[in-house]
C-alpha cells in the first residue's frame, strides 16, 4: 500500500511513517518505477503494536 495509505491506517502523519520505516518498525519495498510501498503485513503488525 502507499505510504499515505499506511499513514491513514496507522492514524499518523507521513513524517511519522518515514520515522517508522527508519526505525525498522515498518517494512517497505520499491516498485519498478522507484516508488516506495509499505507491506500490508508490516502495517498490520505495526498497528497491533501501537494499539
């Protein structure tokens, strides 16, 4: 999912999404065109930890 969508699911800002990625709490992949996408399982795990 897009990083914006991940932020909406986690109810955090886009800046916080990048912080979570940097801290290793949120895993991402790069698409063929170079955009970054959050892994759904990673978002789910992060959401479970935050609630």
